[in-house]
C-alpha cells in the first residue's frame, strides 16, 4: 500500500479536536491515541521553496525541539509577529518516519507549546506510541 503524502489545506482548516481534547486533559494515553488515529499540525520553515519541517532550539543547544500543534491557530499564537505561517498535517506514519529519521538530533517534542494546554514528550516515547497499531 502506498504511503499517503502529508495533507495540505488552508491554515484555518487544520486542526485535531481529538488531540486538543487529550492535551486539555493532560492525558498521555489519549495523546498517543490521537496521534495514532488523527493528525497533528507540523510547522514548516518560512518562505518559499519545498516544504521542510521547522525545528527549534534553545540558544546554542546542540539538539533541537520538534514543536507540534493541535491546530494551525495554536502555531500562529506561538509566533504572532511572523506572517505566512506554513504548516502540514501529518498522520501517524509520516510523524513516526520523521521522528525515526531525526531521533538523534531531536531532544524533545512539545505539543501546543504556547498553550492552551502544552505538553512535552521524549521522541522515543512518541515513536513507541506510534508503533502501537490503531484499533
């Protein structure tokens, strides 16, 4: 079976109610369920050109943080002074592939870091959660 490419839609349409609810409840199992059964919003580098996932780092840290969002609006909330926010919607397989490829350089995964309900996880924990088959 061919792998689906990440979905692209208008910024205002991108959201996962399932993930937002899980984050609001701070329920780790529900977040894992949402990641396996729905989508997550992944920020892209700004500007024109081919889509590349945007990662962040603290000051001069050697490793990066992957910031994921339950909605495109929450990404915009994090960087309100930027314009032209670019995002993709990743399903479980695409997110797992990205994390497995980059696990050596990503130190943490943050969800909705600017709120309303931020949560942090280790990349290895997300990979493990995504390895569990969806019901």
